[in-house]
C-alpha cells in the first residue's frame, strides 16, 4: 500500500514526552509536523484565499468528500484537473471520507452493512455513500491523502453499539483498500472505539496490520469532555507505527493539541479558527477575545503585536471592534485569517521547542491537567 511518494521523516523527539518533530512528504509538497491544518470543507477555507493561507503558514488543507459530491460533484472537479487546480491550491490536500456525516447528519441517514444512505440537506435527494463510492469520489477529487470510510459513533453510546461500529469500520476499511486504485494518493485508516480504551487499543492493533501510509484517530470531539479525549489519545497513539504520520481528527484547541502532541500526534484539523472569526472572536495567545466588547472601542493597539498576519500588521483592535459591530465582511476575513495564523503558529512553536528539546518545559502550562481548558466557550479578557 505505501509508496515512496509518501513517507514520514522523523527529525527530533522530546526526551520527556512522546512528542516528535518530522516531515510528511507528499507529491504536492511536504508538511512540517506537528502542524495544524485549516479546513476547507467545500474546496475553500471560508473567507480566505490560497495566497492568504500560504502567508499564514498553511502547508496542507482539508476538504470534504460528502459536501463536494453534493456540490459541484466530483466529475466536474475531475474535469477541472482535480481539486488542486479547481481551488487554486498547489500544496497538499487531505479529503475526509464523509464518515463524519454518519454522525453529524444522524436525522437524515440510515446505516447498513452496505454503507450509509443520506437525505441531502440541500435538495432532499437520496445519496448512497458506500466505502467503494467514498473512495471513488476521493480518487476523482485527487487529494494527496484520502481517508477510509468509517462510522463515527455518537457520545455517549453503549459499549455494544461501539463494538458493532468499530467492527463495521474495520470491514469497511478492507473494502476501501480493495477499491483504492490511485498510488499517488495515500489512504489513511481511522481508529474508532468510542471512549473505551480497550476497544481503541484493539482497533489500533488491527489497523496497523494493513501497513497503511498513515493513521488517524477519529470519533473524538463529538461531545465528550476534553479529559476523555486525552485518555483516548494517550491509550491509542503509542500503538500506531512511529514511522508513519499520526492524525487526530477534528481537534484544534490549544491544550488538546499540546497534550496530543506530547503523546506523539503529528497532524490536526478543526473548523474552530474560521468559525470563531465569523462570530467576531479572536484567538490571542490561548485566550478568546470577543471583539464586540466595549473595551476595544478606543484600543488602538494591534490585535496581537507579536502576530505576523495582515490584520495584526495593519489594523487596530478599535477598527476590528468597529467592523464587527457594523457586521462588515472584512471583520470576519481578518479575524479568520488571524485565527488560522495563530493556530498554525502555535504548532510551529511546539515544533521548534521539540527540536530544541524544550517542549515539556516551555509548554508545561498547556500540559498541566489543571490548566485553563480553552474548550470553555466563555471568552476571557
């Protein structure tokens, strides 16, 4: 399954934790890890151009199989030369398989051994997504990394439900492997198992037998408390091959990334930076600032004087406060750009600390169980 176009190069490890710095090589370029990856569900990171993303330090972005299948359709993307050409992004792309929609569209779908049938939220038409179809769509889209079709169970769920879901995910993986036809795309498998550590470990051990180019931990950040995410990651990550990239799906908050990196995770994605930006909120050195707050009205400092993003270099907090209150599109663009830049910078800073073997010391506050959890939606000023 693995081809030389995809390989993971470990460069440094932290002597006190399982953190590692590396490079994941792909046909469209390399990703320095650990790294946060912005999410561009329908072929665009909301509000941001490819040039802005490159300046922010993005090296790999995500798109979603299910949503691109609905609009504009994989045949059109293939005719355009693939997703890289279609969206004007020359660096690596990862496509999710649509498995998360098994969870998020629970009221619109039916799961069977064959696959999942959805009612499209766009027009109500029936969509039949099987493992084979998910792979065929991703082959047409042409992303560098494609994900196996999995069942993402809800939280909470009974153990019996999780066992059935985990076993189905493994059977679907075998079908995905058999259907995958493009050696220029790396197929990653996904570890499921809910919040049950023994099931996660069982799933991980079974998964690595397929010798895939990379591995992901899925089914987290679906409603469970952060401490359970940490337990899942700590129990699962050491069982994944150290010579392959490890990806924690759907996680992009400071503490959760730091703790996962300490366990050996390399890649992350989350919609949080652009979602917060569209609601007038900025991520600033571990805090969430609501720019609607009156305290910013006459604050003529940059949002973050240490940030290199266009907004922080050219505008003040007072101006951003004005734009947010006026509901101007520029506010959401600038805040989304800043937030993406901030999370990428956070993982880049961790990478540099790992290379100097200072990660455990410099990021101790984020690794402390008693540290502020930025999952808390309350903004701090």
